[in-house]
C-alpha cells in the first residue's frame, strides 16, 4: 500500500556544466536536492577556467537502492558502473538525511539505515577521476511503515484474518456472496515482484504476478474452481464465475463477467491514504464506498516481465484464473476516475497484476 509522489515519476538525464563540474546521471527532478548535491560536489573541487581537454565518463551506474523500504531497516547501495576510465575512479555518496559524506572505492558497498520519518529521501553516488567531468546518479527511497495506522490510514478495522503457513504472513479476509475473499492483495514472495522491484512495497499493495506466476499455469472455471497457484493452501485464484458472484453480492444484480460492471467499482475502492496522500485521486465520478471492506487500493501493474511499472496512484488490476485462449487470460481493473469495474484480457506472460485469493464458505 505504499506510493510515490507523481511529481517524482519523470526520469531524465541531466547534463550540467558548472566551473569544472559536469553532472551526468539519471535522476528525477528535485531541484532542492540538486542544489544540495551541487554544494557537496563543489566542496571537493575548485572552480577555475574550463579545461576543454576534460572528458566525459562512460558507463552505467546503478546503485540498486530500493524505491521503498521499511523505516529503520538497513539499505545497501552498490558502488561501480563506470567503464571509462577503466582505472583511477573514486566514488563517494551524498544523502539528504545525514551531514557526512562517505567515500568508497570502486566495488565497495554503501550502507545506511532508512530514517524513521515517513518521507522520500535522496541518495547520490558520485564518481570522480582526474581529467574527467564528475558523474552523479541520484536514487530515491520512500520510507514506509507497513502496520495499520502507519503508512496506510483509512482501512476498516479487520474482523477476521488467516495466516499463510508458508511465510507466516497474515491476510485480512471478508465474506462476500458465496465466497471468502482476501481483503488485501497477495504478498507471497515465492514469485512475482513488488512495485518497482521493491520487495517491501509488497507489504503495502501486495506483489504483482504474471498470470503464469499467479496460477502456476493452470486455468480455472466454476465457482471456487480456480487453481491454488500462488495462494495459500485451501485458497485459489478467482475464476470468472467467482468474480461474477462478487459483483452480484455487491450490487444485488447479475453482472456477466464479459461486461463493464457499471457502478460496481464504487463498492470496492477504498479512500485510504498513504503517507498522507490519497491512493485514489479525487474524482466527481467515483464514491469510494467500499461498503463490504474489500479494500481495493491503486497498486498499479508491471510489464515486460517486471522490468517496468506504471499505474500506481490511479489503477488497480486483478487476475482471473480463467484463460481466454492458449495465449491470453482475463483480468478486471479499476481506474480512479471511473466508477465501473471493467474486464479485459492480455498475454499470460508479460504483464504483472495483483491477486486476490478466494475460498468457498
């Protein structure tokens, strides 16, 4: 259930020349922090007339700092990535929550503890070498508290829960129609990915799974007739019929799976907040009723085998275990500015969606 600010979503390559300093790196726009980084770099280099003989470094620095991390836990950043020059490169780090600057040689590891305050923090890796412009890569980590009343505020008090024997995680459950449903997204680490590949994000919005990962490649049909797949023992990935049963219980009307389910989205979308921001942006078209406590939050999706992510803060996607054909499977989705709960289908490999496990009463 943890989210990033939309203002930090754009990734740009920045080329800056200041005296003898050139910054080349992948960073999200944050001008206050940029000024901090520039100040730290200028402390380690003297301004003088530009030397046209200076060269640009080559390579691809990626410290692999997770985008989301639980408050008070350790985090590692990995040093390296510059290929030109092949020697003589020194790395150091600058962060937005400590005053000191830590120097590390190539191949070293940067260690820090995520602060206890719920916020987004900046961490920069700087590479320096004689005769070359500096290279800076800026990463961001959002501190989260996964327990109730921490990062997430506004969920109803849970009435019942189960524990997954595989990893001892607890899941809140709710009775709707003829089935019991998870009231949160599956977060089983045996497969799938957290949003932006951050495992700790699974504690907030669950993990994202391809259809193959969610179902173990088995299709499902009939009420309660889905495969266990990634779900705990005794639970299954919902079929088209399970979804139809949910819609009827919520609205009091029959809704064929292959329809847009007009107005049904209002009954499942929860108007909760993450770190003070709303999961679903305000819309005049949606009511976020969530009367049954199904607790749909905007967890987004992954694509290309969990290598790219999108839709956080605006969309939620849920698999059906029923396949359309040998290559495609069905899913349902929610959008903040639409009160419906439409269906669609996509390739069984590639896209990563959330999973809600079900069980017959």
